[in-house]
C-alpha cells in the first residue's frame, strides 16, 4: 500500500471502463503526472502536485497540494486529500449517522459491496459515499476502516472536512483496491476550483492509521487530534444545560432556581440554552435577534450570570450565529445573506448569513462576542440547525463557495477564542452533525447527539468513541421527577462514556433521587482520568435497533492499570453477564430491562 493522489482538470478525459458518472478518479489528468522526487509529481504542462504526509503520534496526517506553474488558469474538478493504492481487504467498516442516531457501525464484505474484480479487469467497480452540505456528519461520518483477513491488519481513515466530502473504494484491474477521499468533486458536490498562474491550492488533510483491531485503529486516529481545550476545562468539569428543563423558555427566575439547587454540587458549568433572546415563545423564528428578551430577563443577562458565579459555577450561553429566523431583523437584508441562483437561500424557517461578509462579522462581533463579554460568560454553546446543501453563489462553483463559507465560520470561532481568552467552546449541530475534527479542534467539547431522553443514548455514546475523544463528547442525562432507580442508573451511567452533562427536572428531585445523582457525579470524578486519557478496548453491543434495543452493551476503557467498565441492559437480555468480582468503585445495578451499572477495576 502506498500514498498517491487523484486529480481531474477541466477539459481532460475521464477514466473509461464504464465509470463516468460513478467516479472522476483515474482520469487523463492523473495519468499524465509523473513522479519527480520529494513527494512531488509533474505533468509536463507546468502543474505540480505534492503529496505531503507526516507522522502525527501513531497516525499519519496526509494532504495534497496543487501548484500551477503554467501561464494559464487551471480549473480543478477533483483533487483528493489522500489516495491509498494497492489495498488488500476483505471487510469494510463505516459509521452511519442521522439526526439523533449517530455512529451506527456498518460492516460489509467486498462481496456485499459488489467490489470483486470483473473477469477481464476492464470494468470499474466503485463504492462512493459521503455528505453534501454544511452538516458534514449526515448519513455517514467521514470515516472508513478496512480489514485484511490474511494479515489481521486494519487500516483506518478519518477526514476532518467541515463541508461536502467523499470517499471511494475503487476496483478495476486487480483484486486490490484504491481508497481515496477529500472534498466532494464536481460530480458529487458540484465543486470546481480555479487556480491562477503561480497560485497553490491545499486540500484539507486526512488521518490514516494501522492496527490489529478496529478499536486500536480508532484510538490512534482520535489521539492524533489537536483540540484547543481551554485550560479552564482541563479537569473534565460537569455541565448542567437547562434546555430539557425549560425547552426553550429560560427566564431569570428558573435559572436562579437551578443555580440554588446545584450550588455546592460537582457542577462546573450552568448553561442557558435557546430562548433567552427575541420574541416571547418564539426562540426558533427569532434566531439571529440577539437582543435579550426583556420579559424573561428584565434586568438583562449579566445579573443572572453573576448569580450563577456567586453559586460557584461558570455561566454559559447558547448561540446559533450562522443562521437567522423570519423574525430576525436581518431576514430580508439580502446583501448579508447567502444566495443560490440569485435568491436568498432558505431552508425551512432559516436563512444563512454570509460569514465572509465584513458587515456580518461586524454585527456578530457585537452581538455574540460583545454579549459574552458584557455578561461575563465563560462558556459558549455554538449550535447550527440546518444545512446550506450543495452550495451557494459567490465562488468558482457552488461547492467551492460552500467550502469558503464554512472556513469563514471556523475563522470566526477562532476570533471568539482570541477575543475571550480561556472561554470554553462547545460545538453543536442539532447534536452530532458537526462531529469532525476540523471543527472540534477549535473547541473544548461537542454535543454528541440530540437523542435527549431516548433509550439509544448509551449506544450512540459508545459508537462515537470511534471518531472522537470521549473527553470532548458531551453525553446528556435528562433527569425527570418521575424517574425510578433503574431509569436514573441507565441515564446517568451513559455519561461515563464521555463528558457528563445533566438536564431536566433536577429542582423537583427528592433527596433520595438527588443522592443517586450525587453518587453518579462522585463516580464520574473517579473515572475522569480514564475517560480523558484512556483507550477504549471493547465495544460490545448486541442491539441492532436504536429505537427498540434488545440485549446489552458493554464498553471497556483502560488507563494506567485501571479499567472503566460500563454495562447497559436493554429489553429482554437473556445473557448471563459476567460482573467484576472486585471493584475499586461501582455505580448502579443490573435489575431488569433498561438498567445499568459501572465499575472501576484495578488491572494490576
């Protein structure tokens, strides 16, 4: 297996072998390039491609660069971030994802995907998949792993593209595959990029790792990230987010009531979610009107934020800064908005601000950064609740404009960090639609899902171990006054699979219920270093349905001679689960359907 690239230049011929429309790989463009040394390739026309790979912990970080040394403009229709040649594999692993159902593992063989070589090697076989739009985790994560039965080796790839992306598995003349991926090309994502004479275009990078198991490969990939975690957030602090308490109707009174209830507990952050702004009972349509709702917060936000701090917690605030609703004052200011085919791009009840527009950046600096500073907030939740789709006007192509607008969003997030040093940033996109490392490297935490009160939460929480560090994965436990002991154990134990985040009716809890929550927080603190630094060695889940899971799940994570074991029983589990005989600490009990327990075990 070797690193290579795929490129298609406008005007060059396509591959043949019945592949046109299936793949743009194997074009006349790529065949024209010849290796010239030092990782560079030249095509004799003044175009140079560099394949850049560098070791990054136990993974390799790879990207491709196109340099136009000719005296004519070149239009790229495809330029891969990576291409692995000569891959021998029998089984392919992917992670599917939809709203509130992230990370479902999909395992298929070469035969399942119909990727066996044709009898003569003439016809191209291709499996192409990806995501189009500004929600990069939709249908699939940008992840792929392959297993070689003969050697027992796994190879995994993780891309961080925050806009449209694609991956391809291609077979033609041999049984070995080519695996390639990067920005979604002209066919798949309507992407074309013009490169002027003397200019260079650099692709997003990809991470590649090898190991003896899927868990080992995934651990290497996620540990190759470089997240900019705030020093304030280095201790795995617990979050309380009031969204599932007020459901978009926060006010000063109920925030203070929560602060009183949580004072003196293990809670580090108290986050005010959607609905603090705009018109009463209209948080969705008022998105973008970042003026404090005076009916709900008659004295403004600073007094409430100060009250939260007086109770020993850091106040947080929710924004959805890239989109606007119909009651936003900017909704009809088309010069500030993204357009498609000349019309304001409207999706459901949202439109999109042009994050490259200086006037937009000026107003966001005032409305977002200014509000955070004036209120003394130390935490921001950045949400994003719809997708631009294939692209927008204003670039070399729809897909290229999309890529630029999303990069502008990333730049504004960097600006928030620069303007408010030490602020804790949470990335959210209707839960998990932006769980890619180019976004999460800018943040301390990320919402793992919107599956707030579903029984699928522990399944999703375990599955995203494969594509993000658990120390960044914010797992919600929504607590209800009517929850019995089993339900409390089930919900709270799921938070040990990432960052503990609580919500719900906690101010209505009895002393007995609150004692269970306190016990869970104490256990979480004991397990925090394993969650943060450890290696997930086992994810065993017998359930196939997220909505109606049957069976059980066992997750094990190890660090420095200690092991965290989290077990969830779903409906109708008949297995005789082996529980640890001796444990350093434990939480919960397996007592019937939808129950859970967790253990800390010494491995020495």
